[in-house]
């Protein structure tokens, strides 16, 4: 009976984590839409869950796949690498957000634009500032 109980706890945790991850993406997209609408940011950003980059895996990575947090800049044109890096830098500067992403099983931050195939990715574990 204890084995069945442990299995149920694991299943419940898995669904809770999926819900928390979806809420993070949904919240990011809502804030990005509002910021774009009022003119705070010059480009609309849209977040989604991606496969992630396998070499960036860590002990909290989502083992079922979907360990990447992808942000797509809806610019209608190819962005310069510096623009893509700046978007990533803004996200990575929010230590609470990065720690939350890691705890929820994300290991990779990806930033791309909606035109072309260029983008950048960062290993989130490098930005959680453990011990400081």
C-alpha cells in the first residue's frame, strides 16, 4: 500500500509542476502583451516551453522533456544578435524569475525572433547565484 501511496504523491507532484510551469509561461505572456500594448517594450515577446538543450541539464531539469523556456520576439524581421542578447540579459537579470524557472525544471533559456533561424541560449543554472 505504501508503494501505491508514493506513486500517487509523485503523480500529484508531476501535475502540480506542470500547472506551475504553464502558469509561469502564461503570466510571462500576459505581462509581455501588456508591456507591448502600453509601449514599454518595442517588440512583442511570446514565451513557450521547448525541448531545451541536453548539455544544460541539471538535477532539477524536467526529465520528461520540455526543459527549455523559449522566448520568441515577434518583430517581423531578423533581429541583430545584440538585440537577442539584450532580451536574454533582461530575463537573466531577474534573479527571482531565473530561480523559479530552475525550480520548475527549466534548464535552458532560448531567445529567437520570428524571422530567420538565429537565436541564443543560456544555461539557467549559471545565473541562479548560489551563495550570493
